[in-house]
């Protein structure tokens, strides 16, 4: 009897091992936008300004970067949901938007006061979700994808008009600049925009259970809270309007930049 029990245990272990091996075969591609975003962290303010102006004058260059990234990520397929692990408790929510001083305070503010009022066009879904999160996977350079669950978009939102997922990137006060936020948001958005990833959203996040992966796209919301960082702002607003008008990025519906003045929001798209 003990022998049979040991045999059953061994069979279950082999089955579990086979499943783990199948999961480990998932390759996580590193897109051109991911590489560019990582490179951006090394640059100074003057270079950010120069890059924002360059892409404002040459939106095709950014569209090509998006398209190359999307093609690279297109074959990525992960049947699992997102393993976000244990998150730290949010801080106490400020009563006023003008009192928000960092990203998690803004998330707490959203949970308490709703998202920027009823006319924002977005509803809150999750925070700190990384599109390429892959348990037991490997990066294309064969290294284990243990870091794929870290970081991620500040906010995952839902468009009340289209029902599409929205990548929300939050910058508070003097935290980076609009161009940095745009590249960061596009990095996450391109990885969320493929058909496989839209199926993953539909299957694992309740708010998107009615999403049609064949028709859905991804939106971007850059949210500048109590902004004190004017660098790149003018060029980024102009670039966003050009990208929206041209509508050349496959899988990307719309980009919006929101900035508050006191408790009122202004949209640029």
C-alpha cells in the first residue's frame, strides 16, 4: 500500500514538473521600447528636451519604434494571470488633490475620491501591474524572468467610453517629465496591446471579462499631478496630438495627457 502511495506521489511530482517545464518555455521578449525606456533613465534634462523635440518633429520615428516593439512581443503568450505578490498598504489618502506628493498617495486618493471626478472617462482597475509578468519564464537572453513581475504601470484603468484597457502613468510634482512618462507608458502599452495579451486581460481581470480581443485596443493616460516640471511638456502635447491624428500605431487607440490646476483637470489629446 505504501509502495502504491509513493508511486502516486511520484506521478504527481512528475506531472507538476512537466507543467513547470512547459511554463519555463515561455520566452519574454525585450522590446525596443523597453530598451529605450531603460536608456532614458541615464539621460539628463537637456537630452530629454532634445529627444522630445526630435520626436515631435518626426512622429514617424516613434511610430516605427512602436511597430517594431509590437512585432517582437506579438508571439508572447502566457495563459496565467498576473502574479503581483504582496503589495504594501497604501498611505492615508489626502483630502485634497493639491496635497498629493507622491504616486501611492495619488492611488490612495483615487480609491477614496474616485478617478479625477465623474467626467474623467476612466475607472480604476489595478495599480502596479507589469504587462510582461511571467512566472517561471525566461527572457530572450535565457536568463530567468524573475524580475518580470517588478515595477510596472502605475495604474491600469478602463475607458468608460470604449471599455478598452488604459495604461495610466503618474508623475507627481517634479518626478521626471512628460516625455519620460510617454516613453514609459508606451513601453507598457505596446506589451499589453497584442491579441494574446488582450485575451489574458479578458480571462484574468474581471473588469475586462466582456473585452473583445479582436477589436480592442489599448489607450494611454499620462497623469501629471501638481506638476512642477515644465521640461518637454509643450513638445509632448504637440506630439500626442500628432500621434492621435495619424493613428498609425497598431493596437494603440489614443493617448491623453491630463494635468491638474488645483482640483480641476485639463485634458490634452
